[in-house]
C-alpha cells in the first residue's frame, strides 16, 4: 500500500516498522543509550526503536526531547525514520537536527486522511521516501 | 509556504550546513503551524541553556553549530552565576559543563547577557517581530510592549538568530492577539498580589488570552510578575489590561467573563531557610527599593537575582544591598539553578517561583510581599 504524506524532514529510509498508538516523549520514555522504550505505560514498552521506522501519533512533554533524538543519532540508537499522525515542534526540531526523515498528515490514494498507527503494524516492512513525500507498506 | 530565492538558497545549503538546518527547522515549524512565509525578526532570546535542563545531548548539539547570528541575540539565565558559582555551592563538574554551553553560544555570536528580562537591554518597540523563548519575557514583550513573538524553543530561537527570520504564525498575526475572556478583578491588588493572581488563574485561563479589568493601575513591574505567574501555570503568551497595555483597546470585548473576588495566600511552609527575590530578574527600580528596605544585617540567607547589565549600572545600590549580608547573583535564577536544592523552605514573592520551585527543586515555598521577604531575612 502506498500513502502520501507531508514532508517535514527530507530523506529516504527502509526498514521494519514499530508502531505505537500513544504520544511519545523522548525525554523519559526511551533510553537514548539503547533505543529501548522504557515507559511502562507505553504500548511498545520494552521494544527497541533503534534502526526501525518509528510510527506514533505525535510528541509530548519536554522540549529537551529534541536533543535526546540528536543524542540517539550520535549513539546509533535512533530510528531510521519517523512517521507521525500530526507532528509537533519537539519531534520536528529533533528530526531536523538529527537528520532523521519525518513525514506526517498521511493520505491514501483517494486523498483521505489516514491514521498511520492504524494502517501500519509493527513488523511491516516500510519504504519511506521523504524526498518525494510517499511511503510504501509491505506485509 | 512561500520562500524567497535567498531563503531557498539557504535551504539548499548554499550558506553552509548550520544555516541549512536552521532554515529547515523554521520551514518545518512553518508547515506545522500553517505559516504562509518567513518574516524578519529584530532580536532573539535563546532559552534551554541551563546544563541542568539540556544535559550532555544539548552541549553536543550547541558545539556542532558553525554560523554567526544575524540579529542581536541574548540568552536566558544559566544554572549559575558565571563568576560566583562556587559561592552558590555549584559543583565544579556542573560549572565546567555550563561554561561549555555558554562558550558554544558565544562562538555563534550571542551576547553573554543571561537574563529572563531581555527587554531591559534590547528595548523593543510596539509592532516589532521577535523570536524570544523565555515564557515570562515572551508574555511581557507581547502584552506590556506590544511587540510580537511566539514562545520559541531553544533550537528554533537559535535557528532564528542564525537566519534573522521566523515563520509568520501565532502571535505575529494581529487577529491571534485578540482577548478571549474578560477577567474582572474585584480587588485592589498590592504589588506581590499581581504575581499571585497570575499564578492562581493561569490554569483556569488555559490557552485563552485574558483581558483584565483592574481596580488600580499596575506598574510595569507588577505586569512583569503577573505575566510570569500566568505563563507558569497557564499556556498563554499574552494578556491585556484594559486601558493600560498598548493593544487593550484595539479589539472587540470578549463575551466570556470570569470574576476574581479574592486571592488565597498559599503557604507551603512556615520557617524559611532561604529568602529568594528576583523571579523574573529585578529592574533597577526594584533593587533600589530593596536597598532601602535593608536597614540592618540579614540573619538568614537572602539571595537576589538580576541581570549583569542592570547590576553593572547601579554599583552603589548593589554595594549597599550586599553590605547587609544579602547576595546579588546574576546570569542565573532560582528556578534554573540547582543551587537552591540544598534548602528546605524558601520564601519568595513570585508566583512563577511558587509554581516551579516545588516541581523542579523539591522545595516547600512560603509566599509574601517584597517587604515581608526582606523583613523575614532580617528577623
């Protein structure tokens, strides 16, 4: 399935999806040294976001989260790309400074808005082209 | 979003990698907030620079920057007085990291003026577009001065400093500055009660811009405290005071109305071991008032916070205050510095401190007027 989205940070990535239906704060919810989700209330608690296509509704919490995303990139524990339903400044700024492709506001081929956390499942193979603004989901 | 040819070039990397990323930040934020274009800013104030808040990841990013600021750029308070940190009980490890942050900012051309009251230095005018960060400075600039700024994050403020631009959305657009709710204050307020009022109704006001109808005429310092309190418990970047603030009569009166009949004085503790004044940083006028109130030696720790710029302009006043045994610290404040953590009960006259000291430093807080704070220190 091919979806189109709004490009916030350009780039191309391909990999396995890890999908949360909850908002994420990179400060506190994720261990930047390992990439593991440490927040016990998270629906992907214990999973790693490192080297994955991370899909979640949007960010929350402290603006320091932007710097944590940058640190994860330096540590090689960052996700390969981020897909949000609607992104906000903490995630967007973090993705820019860490050079992680970021898209949000996805639409299907009829032009209807779709929630990425519903149409993408953990384990799906996703090809993200955030230069041209589309992604391809393979099951 | 429309970009000029020059902005396109910056985004393509023609002015280097740091400027490219700065432009990318501004464009991403512009898309998120549906801005139509970028506009030029007169000045920038950068927050998120205390080592306590941004830690090692923040240092790494700041040290990676390789460009110069395009507009006057000041900095929010750091975690310590940059000269007298030992005096404050700051560890050497912390001081070293904090200085790395400040040196990285100096390298890009930011002025080492670390203050939450940049308006005492930059003196913006009504209608000026700014990219300031600190919540109490933002609300003061919009409300009391009539300048226009959103509340920027650390990296977005730096992006504006390095490009001289910000996306046009939010507070930069006139219609978004209209009041949403009337707040009728049926009380004659004393100075410190403006701060308490802001603290108490911030949450209730939420993200609606209030238009206060006051019994008396608040001073600029009263409105500084009101705004700081409001911005700490609420999310708003602006308020109006009818017939006092510059845009208060430029819009239709809102239909919604709240009434404030009384203010409760919240007391978290009785016997303070520290009295802290200067959140936000004090003006010269406020410091003179304190020096007049300090007519004998202090018996408890009294810490007073202002900007280095204001301190350096009134050396006699500062000398008189410090003769009493009180300390006047600059470059930092009670909210962002870890120095207050070793105390148990702190007395303040600030609604903003009342909000943050328990949350960030685990302190109990006693609230009183400026006069009561100074009296407590000498008791």
